C-alpha cells in the first residue's frame, strides 16, 4: 500500500492525512480517532472547527475527562453515552460513563491505511466492547463505516452519536428533512427555546417572549445562546449546512433504520458558561438514540442494544460540494431498503 501522509505537529501528536485530490481528511488516532480537518481541495475550504477557533491547542485528554477541558474541535465519536451517567442495568451497575463517552479521550489503534482509506479501533476502558471506524474517500464523499462488538455474555446498552463541530458564519443555512417540523429540547441556554423535554418548532420557533426565530439560519456569534435539540424518529436520513459566502455545502447521509435520530448542537457564543467568548459552531449529529444520557434514553426506550457476543454495523456519509445541497433538497429517502447506497461497503 502507498504510505499515508504523517507528520508530527507541536506536542508530538501524529496525524494521518487522506487525500484523493478532491477532498482531504486529517485524523488523529491518539486523540480518540478524531477527524480534525475536512478540506475541499478545489477551494481549500475547511469545514471543521479547529482548536485555533476555540483558542486552544491539540492535547491528549485524560481518560474520562470532561469534554469541556479538551481542545473542543473537530469530529469525535460519542459512545456509549453523550452525557455522563451511570450504566442503567444491573449487569454493569457499578460503571460510571464519562462525559461524551469513553473512547474520545483515549488513543486508538491504527490497523490499516493508505492514501484514501484508514481503519482505526479502540476497546472501551469501562465496558466490554470493541469499537472500529473505517474512513474511505470516494470522489467528494467521506464514507465512515462503524462496527461495535459486544464482548460479553450480557446484552450491551449504548448510544452512538457523531459529533462534528462545524465552522460557521452568520447567514449560513441548516437543512433538515422536510418531514421535520418540531424538535425535542435536551438542553437550552436560559430556556431560550424551552425546557428539557419540551419541543420547539422547526425551522421557525416561537420564543418565550412570543416572537419567532429562524433556527435554520445561523445568527452572529454575539447571539450568546446555545441549545441541544433532537429530531423525532426519521424516515429520511439526510441533513446539510449550506455555507452561503463560500457557496459550498457539507451534507450528511445515513440509514434511519440503523441511525433513526439527528441531534443538533447550536452554539452561538453561549457556551461554555462563564467564558468571555463562547464557541461559535453547530454540529449535525446523526445518532442511534436520544436524549444525550444513556440512562435517560434507556428509561424512555430510545437507546440501542447489542445482544451477547454480537456485532452492530452502521454507516455515515459526508459529502462536500459547491453550491446548494441539492442532494438533500431533492434526493431520495435513504433507508434500509433503498438498495446498494444504503449499505455501502469498504474492503481492504
């Protein structure tokens, strides 16, 4: 295989760079398998939030560390929970699951790579599972295929959520499937849109003061608000961000039979609390369950589970392109019965 591009930046962390001439992707195996950069080669446009955007630098997190103490950038994997909580069943009743899960803050193993493909793997320090991610560049697409293996004789409960922090500017537009008319509120700055467990409208929400606000349009960073929201269970597995000034889009495609929800992290200067200049980003987060706490998702019957000694597989495809995200606006519904596109395969 052709050797993959690797170089050592300050701090000694060694990234991997994939490049097919259309899109460039950089990953850090030692930073929880983080995808740190997605660049469209034709324009040089960077789609992911970098540590320089948050005033921080890359550093290896301590296992189980609060996500707020990290570099707060790029695309991490959240599993088996997003919010910290206790494991909800007696089989592992003494296990506490940390913020954003237990694999983003530990090094992953590099199993295989070339210039357009890489396989990374990690074993949970808290629960008996193995997690594998394959990244494959195909034209303008980044195809992520996942494999999670239950290594024990009890069922394993979990949540998985993608966590891509996107670089944004005021006026950019978020596209969700046309079926989405309201969102479930997980958390919200000063009850901006409502309280935990309530719903708000999409794409326009009525605020507590009775005014309406367009949630699909990114406001300035001075808005000073944040919210974590979830769609209902989806029939169409797609969403996108259109970057108007750059005239470019990043779109996400997934199988709603495997990944039935989409989380939205809208952060416009209001988080982290107590900081002078909060983060300015959004995250479009295909996810297997809701809300962010595995414990709460289990109680509401909205978490995932793997039978004893079995494997779960799923996928996510990100496309970067010029212009409006027409595949999101006009594309077919992606489901488990929509043919070969719904079940992509990556072989090495």
